[in-house]
């Protein structure tokens, strides 16, 4: 029998997808705004192949509906695919400029 030190935390697919999306937008692609299609592709590239594409798509849709610390732009050009006038997500300007200075 294994003793537990505290409550068990169960992470959902959405938790992992949000972590990857925030990492992408706060790291290697911090100066870009990305559309849902590109975020799904990039997230799939960073996650284990056991995650279903439909679950990743649903999670990205949830992030667009409730972006949290991310900035949601109703009409922008995607920094990855170049499609114009589509909803995109990015890091808030204040966070981007603070990270670039520090």
C-alpha cells in the first residue's frame, strides 16, 4: 500500500493543451498571434501521440472561449500561416515586453 501525502490531482487533456499553448505563446512564439488551426498543429507536435486530435481541437476551442492570461484578438493575421482577419491568441503586450527586457 502506498501512502499519499495529499490530495491527488487529475489533469485533463485541456490542462495539458492549455499548458502547451501558453508555453508556445510565452516562449518560442511569444511575439506572434496564432489562429486555432495553427495552435492545434503546434500543440499536436508538442504532445504525446496518444492525445486525440478531436480532444486537442475541443481544448483549443475552450481556450479561445476563455483565454485567461492570453490575449484574444477577434481579427488578426496569424503569425504562423499568414491567414488574415481571423481570431487569434497571443501573449499580452505587457507580458511580452517585460520578458523581453528581463
